[in-house]
C-alpha cells in the first residue's frame, strides 16, 4: 500500500434550490444546506449558476460566498455574463462546464479542443482575478492536453458514462469507461494538472474511484440530495465520506 493524497469531498447543493424553485419562496434554503454539508464533513461547496437560473440564483451565489467558511466552487459556462458574475463573487474556484438549455443536467464534457480560444480567454480572465479554474472534461487524452495547453491548473473528469454503464448492468462498457478515467487521470498528473472527478457518483462508485490516487477531489450533488430525503443530509454526507475513505485505503502501491 501507499499513502495517497487526502480525497476532498465537494458537495453540490444545486438540487436543494431545484426543490425550492418548484414551489417558489425561500424554502428549502440552499445556503442552509451548504452549512449543514460543511458541518457534516464537506471540504467545499459546489453550485452551478445556469443561464436559465433553473436552480441556483445570483443571490444564492452571493450568500454562499459570504456565509460559508469552506471553498466555494462556482460551476459556470464560459460566457461573458457568467464571467462577470464570477469576477464580482470571487469564489475560490470556477469550474467551466458545457451548458445547453434543453439538457436536463450537464451532458458530456467541455470541448476544450474545439473551443480553445474561448476557454483560454475565460481561464486567463478568471485566473487574473485569483480564481482557480478547473475544466469539466471527458476522460480523453486530447481534451486533457488541451486543458493543459490553455493554462487551467485543474481538470474534473466526467464520470457519468461509467456510472450510467454500471447502473445499466453493462459491465464491459463500465470496465472500458473506468479504464479511460484511470488513464486520463494518470496522464493529467504527468502534465502537472490537479485531477478532480464527478457526475453520477453514488456511495459504491465513489468508493471505487477513490482507489485512483491521482484524483484528489470528488464533486457530488444529486445523489446526496436524493439520499437526504431518506436519511438526512448529515447522514448521507458522513456515509459518503466513509465510502471515500474506504476506497482511499485500498490505493494500490505504485
């Protein structure tokens, strides 16, 4: 065995806001959820301010920045509007993600190869304000290389295809997808990038991906908020933290 870096847990509180917005008003409050998540062991809070404001709103981002005492990860599209809001908010980090109005959730990774100029300009602008930039990308060598080329210090690997294959019982597909994640994470570390991962993770998949020592942060939201309905947010986060820790204990020696 070898000692792997501590695996951070970022809790995405978007879907607390989804529930709030379904009826209007202020309840449930995503900022209260963020504080509960931190108390339960979250190392940071993630929130995605979408163009259509379907869940998190501008005032939520401002309150999160002002009221939580852990790093705030601002998920956002690389648009002028979002960049301006990020510059006003000054979160610890900004994760650039693809965004389409018709999608139910973020589908696929950012095409850094095809949008290199746009992503590079956004990265430089945000970094110039002291905001740490990460790029949410597929586990693809070309995308990893492009992320490095535009100057992003962090990537977040999209784990959705792997998780979906496991849920569908497609073991061969899942094995291939996990190998893609493993290879991409190792390659990114060779380039000097910090590696995060997220999308579709549950207790079991978080424990499994924790065995990859190059990955130092998981960002998990929808599953935790769903589990909170049944067992409470505090218990859901503590169970997730325990699963991640078990996985980290099984990191193979180099």
